[in-house]
C-alpha cells in the first residue's frame, strides 16, 4: 500500500514539474511517408535524446493534385498509424503527422486527409480530417479544426497549410499551433509570400509547420530540437527569415495586378507614389541609400491588387500592396528574376493601404538575407469606421525581392461549386460587380481611348474625302 502511494505521489510530482516549466521542446523530422515510418526513425530517436516533447513528421508533398483518384494512394494508412503509435509510446513523446486515408461507404470511395496526433502512450488525441475533393461523399470529416492539451500544460490547435489563408484565425486564443498537410498548389502559394512565417509574426505565436518552427516575432528557428515559450511572445534582436532560393520561388500570376515601374534614380531623394486598383489604393515611399553599378539591370515595380485569387478549388478575396523585383517590367507584368540579387540598399521602405474592415493582413518580406534587425521592421494597423489602415515599414533593407502587405477579404470568398449552392440573386450580383469592375478597369479604359483615337482619324479622313467629292 505504501509503495502504491509513493508511485502516485511520484506521478503527481512529475505532472506538476511538466506544467510548471515555462518552456517545451519541439522538433521536425523530414522524410517521405510513402517509404513508411522508417524514414523518420533516426530523427525521432535523436529528438528523444534531446528531450523533445513534440515531433512533427513532415513528409514530402503528395502529387495528388494531379491525380485525385484513390489508386494514387498506397494502402499503408493502417501500417503508418500503427508504427507512429509505437514510436510515440517507445520514445515517450507526442507525434503529429499528415496522412491520406481511403474511405469506403455506400456513396462510393473517396480520399480523406487527416492530421493525426499521438500522445506519449501512443493513443490518438487529435484527428483533424478533410475530404481531398470539394464534396464529402462519406460524411466522415469534421469542418472544425482540432485541438488537444498536452501533459505539460500546452493547448495546441491543429491546422492544414491552406487554413492559414482560407480561415480567419484571429479568434483563436491559443499561442501554439501545429500546421501540416497541403497540396503543391497550396504550399507554393504560401511559400511564394511566406505567409506562415508572417502569420506567426503578427500573432506572436509558436508555429510548428512543414516549413519550419517559428517562434513569434523571433522568426524561424534552426536546429533539430527547439525550445519554445509556452505562451509564445518570443522576441529577439534579429528576426530570422526563411532563406529564399530563387530557383524555387514560384511565379505568381500578376496579369490582373496594376503595376507601376519604380524609378530607382528618383528614389535617391525619396520617392512617393499612390497606385490604385479600382477603389483600393496603396501609398508607397522608397528612399535608396546605396545603388550598385549594376542597378540599371534591376527592375522594380509597385504592385496593387484587389479582387479574388484562385487557390486550389477555392477563390479567395485578396488585397495586396507590394514592391517587387522583376526580370523585365512591362506595363503590368512582373516576372521574378534569378539574377536580381544586386546591391541595392533602401534607407527606408514604406507601404500603406486602406483595407476592408474585418479583414486580415500579413507583412510580406522576401529577401535573400537570412535575418534582419528586429527594430528595423514596423507593422501596425488602425481601424476607423469601415476602413482598416495597415502599414509596414523597413529600414536599411538589402536584397529585397518582395516587400509589402497581403490582405484577406473573407467576404469575397467562394468555392468552385458556388453556382450550385448559391441563389441566383447572389450570382447575378457577383456577375454585375465583376462586369462593373471590368468596364472601369484601367486596361479597358486605356484600350477604349486607343480605339477612339483610331476611329477619330478614320472619321477625319472620310470627312475630307466626302468634302472633296462634293
């Protein structure tokens, strides 16, 4: 009896010690789940030796966006679940992973995406599921994001990569997130704007993701096992950034953006310009400090967008103000260059826009540098009535590829099956709005002016010809 009492007391002491610790340790193990858990065993073992509490198994992105059939998924779901549970129990840590599961029901067969989390005993403590296709046939998924609480007193919210853009996450009070799983299209869009790191920065939360571990305003952390504050809000003298590999930088469709060329020579004295896309306007201020002799090879553009962007099967409302570096800058086209990492130093970069109220904004910072001084970056928002003024400023900026603000206007979102699930009035309203925007678009007006000039010339020539004939 005395022995049992001592064991209970020991367990309680261990539990209290876990909860009283102000930090926890997280790790990411990279591999490919197609090869089974054995791809991750060595890293899981090493993470355990360094006393990791949570390990995310970050698998290579599936090619399912090009093959949405169940035949594209190997039949190893049960094996992976069994082995992951065994690893979690053996090494006494939490394991999170993203899996594809074949689901059979009366309506047929479909693919389910699952974010699974195992506790230290190998039990499943969280299962966030979504159908791979738009409409769930088997009705076995939950639209709500999952969460779980650990034995060290931290509550984690579980997300998939696309949730960062598709969902309004401002209502979550948690300061700890695990983000994994997504198609290539989703991840390329997120990486193209570094939105996961930006979201971690603005929310000042800990984000354990396929792209790395981000500690609030301290940015990206390096190393296998990272120690994190349970309440987030970590700060550092330098903000660590995702290193940008220009060869992997995705090309963003900017055919609908309004882009103005930036005169680098004028920016030496300080250059300010307002660029508008319809009624949405952004104010840019740039002052260069140092321009290399090769600066003539650089093409900078001031880009503004207000509308919808396609992301997988979703159309999302987006507003953006960005300074871009381009290989060649046509009037409204900017193609990223592999040769534009030249020595242009901006004494100050400032981007400001009046965004839709009840929307969410992210700072966008893409550079070939791995870090910046934290005090050089300022990001703030101010709401007045139905307008949300957002600004981002950066001083002493070098090797910038993309800088500005990306905003999400959730009121403009719709799905590919929008026409099936919406009433005709809403559709007509959307079409009417799109037609209005098209008619008053700067491209259309410019084309009309060009056409009218040509028609006037023809009318003038015809009138002279008719007068001579008379």
